[in-house]
C-alpha cells in the first residue's frame, strides 16, 4: 500500500520520492531472522542531518533502520536499539548512495556505502528484525528524499554479492513487493 508517493525516473531507474512528513509504503511485516540478513537500498536523502529519517520501520515503533540527525545509523530490533557509527565517508544529502546493512553473526553487523565497507563487525543486539513500512516508523520519523531498489535478504550477502549490487544491481525498473525464496537461498525481497 503506497501512501502519497509517485514513482519517478532518475539516476537509479525508477524511484519513490518521500516528502519527510507523510509518504510511506506499507508492505506488511517481513521477518528477517536473527541468524543473519541483509538490507540493500539506494538513497538520495534531502535531509538526513536535521531530523530522524527512517528507511524501514513498524507501526509499534519497535523495529526500524534509520539515519539519525547526527548522521549515524540506528537499528532497533524487537525493541532493542543499537546505534551504529560507520567510518567516513558518511552518507550525505543530495546525491544517490548505495547503503547495505548486513547482520552477519549473533551480535555483529557490517555497513557498506557505495560498495565500500564503512562499518565492520559493529555491535548489534541479537534479535529478529520485522519491518512493515518503507519510509516511516510508528507514524513518525518519515524519510525525506528518494529511495530505490530496496532489497531484503534473509541471510547475509557476501562481499562479492554486495559489490555486484553496487556495480551492476541498479538496472531494475519494476515494482513488486515480497517475492519469497526467489533464488533458493531464502531471499525475501521488497523491490521498487
């Protein structure tokens, strides 16, 4: 269910432009297991240094991945929050950037920006992650900017797979929600 958004053409094929105050996508809840998962998305933020900007969230405000006003990332899984401070270069306003977040082990995660690992072995709570919205959390923290090619995997991608997504994976121009087990490895995907 898409609320208030229009799909546009641009640098990264087609994308949705979120207004920072009311636009979001409701795709129902998706369980990403605590054993490991990956979130890959192209973002073109309009304002990630002035307010919270949610990439994925839920209605109960217990599950989200967001940019904080200080340009750190925070993930909250099953009401357990972990603030992640990737190394420079940080994400910035006004340009398309590829973000990959991978929960790789019981209590660690890695973060990539534009194919470069900027967070390695960061500490995270060992919980399942169950988002249901793109662009908001608990009726707040709306994303402000463009977002495209969101992919959710129920396992951690390898460095090689992440490099492929950055270098070759932006050629999609279709919109589909929740194709499960597409590649036989248990992938859960939300793509637009």
